[in-house]
C-alpha cells in the first residue's frame, strides 16, 4: 500500500513542547500516552486515555497527522487515511 500524501509530506517533525496533555491538566485528569499534531504542535492524549484529546483535536481542526511523543516510539499516524508510518 502506498503511503498517503499527508505522511509522505512529513519532513521536519514537530516535537512535543512539553510532556503533558494540557487539556487533561486543565481537567485534573490523567492520560496514558501523548501524541503531537504535526500541523500546529498541539499535544494531546491517545485513544487509550480517557479523554482522547489527540483525536478530539483532529475532529475539531482536521489536522491530519500526529506522531507519538513517547520515548522510543517513532511513528506517525494519519487520521484521514488511517495509515501509520515509521520514521
Ligand atoms: Zn493521509
Ligand atoms: Zn488529554
Ligand atoms: Zn493541530
């Protein structure tokens, strides 16, 4: 399967500016893993987290690509095409 245009356009990755989910901090909640939007740098929590802020960010903004912010994980995910790529 060919890699989608969103993932193939990914060149300089945006790292997590901080290692917290700001939306969870505001709610006083906890998260499981962190994801970073590659359009604007928004940090959100993963779908195993109660609040799923990364997915909510995609639904609100349609920014298509996130990367994992977890140490040792090197992958990107496109919500639009539901494709994963290692980098
Ligand atoms: Zn895509
Ligand atoms: Zn969160
Ligand atoms: Zn974004």
